[in-house]
C-alpha cells in the first residue's frame, strides 16, 4: 500500500471508529434501562440475559477461523452488518421479549466479532515504527465518541427527547444509522484495497509461543469485571446514586481517556511491550487497591463530603485501566510467528477473556457477600501479577 493510500485508509477508518463508537455507546448505555422499562424483567431474567449478551465473545474465535478467507475488512463488513440488523429490530420494530433476545444475540455477535478485527486493522494501517502511537490515536477517537454517546444519553433522557414509551427507541435507531454508515465505509475500504486470506490455518489456533498474550487476556477478563460490574455497583449500591451519576462519571472517564490513550500509545513506542506491561500492572494494582480501601470505608461510615469525592476520583482512575488494552494487541503483533495469525489469536484472546469473565463474576460476588467489597478489588489487583509474569516471558 502506498503512503497516499494508507493515509486515505486511515482517514476513512477514523470515521468508521467514530460511527461505531457512537452507535455502541448509544446501545450499551441504555440496555439495562431498556430491559427494565420495556420488558419489566425480574432479577432472574436479568441474569439470564447475560448469556446471549456474553456468549458471542466465546464464539468469536470460531467465527474468525471460519470466515478468515474473507480478510479483515470484509469480515468487519459482516460484523457491522450483524450489529445493524440487531439495531434495526430493537430500535424500529418493537420486538417481543423472545425476539428481542434473538436479535440482541445477533447484535452482540457482530459487536464481539469486530473487536479483534478493529485492533488488527488499526495495526495494519499504522506507520512503520509508530504502531503504538497509531493505536493510541484510534483509541482516543473511540473514547471521544463513546463520551459523546454518554452525553447524548444523559441529556436525551433528562430532557425527555429519548424515551422508552414510543414505538421507536430513538438511541437504537440513531445507532442503526451510524452503523449503516460504518458498513458502507468499511466496504469502500475493502473494495479499494487488495484483499488477501488473513487466516491460513482455519482451525482454532493455540500456540505455546503466545502464552504471554493468553495470560494477559485471562487477567483482563477478571479486571474487566471491576469496570463493568463491581465499580458501578459501589456507586449504585453502597452510595445510593442513580443512573445520572453513573452517566456523569462515565463522561469524565471518557474525557480523561481521550487524553490518556494517545499518551499510552506514545509510551508503547518508546518503552516497548515488556516495560508497558509492568506499567499497566502497577497502575492496576494501585488504582484497584485504593478503590477497594475507599469502598470498604463506605461499609463502615456514611458516604458524604470528602469521602464521596475520593470514591468518585478512585472510580475514574480504576475504570481508566481499560486504556491499556492496546498494549495487549501490540504485544500479540510483536510475538506473532506470521502476520496471518494476529487476527485469529486476538479472537482466541477475546474468547479466553469472556470465559474468565463468566467464571470471575460469581466468585467476586461471593467474595463481596462473604468478606466485604474491599476484597473484591484487592483480588482483582492481585490478577495484575499475570501481567508481570507475561512481561517476564516475552
């Protein structure tokens, strides 16, 4: 690919990332409220819904192995088309509960399939010697538009512009328009580039050489539970705050992420993978431990004043760990035996991450009930030892 074509592809892909981030933010930020207000589900149904939502992450490695002959860009077209179908049904067609579950699965399948493809395409488009910087730039754009979606959700529902009482669920409908744009642009990229079979071995791929990558994805599956489940539950359950507070904190996290992601990318190019894994491990150990200690104080003392703001600050720092995820993708590329194995191994890592997430969530919930909230965060902090071990194996 000539430099001119690469620059054009980078510009198109930046727009794709903006559109997909906006769509995903509009969808993910309202799903829990959608389940509650449209279908009036109980706690048992809420738990069941996580199966069709999370199982696509485990199926991802099978799909990438099967569809590898298409190449990364055409697989991305397929992935975003699945997301589009899910958005159209949930946003425009007012499905019943059973039909909603089916198309939520379709939507989630496309979203999970795009995750490893996103990283693989980003690294393919990077300028030589600046892979980390490019990943940081792309991650910054994604974070910025995730923040824009959170702002839209906050003000949309606060003003009544968004509502679950109408036949059309407007956030999903807007998400479908954004996703349709992403599908078109990805198809343009695919048609204008020379596609090749990016997966030569169409069997599930596991190599001993890639053990450091599997180790960090195991750790990430555990650590991600803090971001998705337990850190928000501290704000909601222990501090008795509503969805608007969580939305505002999400906006702050994304705003900080737009600055931090490019910094991490530049550090990755300057320090290398091994040192950045150690930096990531140190950040996770400190931020999770501080959040755990402060959350433990909420169990003993009423929240208020300075303690409340300290918890909010710790929450932001705790959730920001996700910006380091680009280090894992860069590491996989750097240790790959063959470039054709990068996408497939990233998909295996995503499946490992989701298997660990399914195992870790109930265990962490039991730890919270048996010993206290602080031990959930301390246990997650200890998982950073896997990042240290991976760094030593590279």
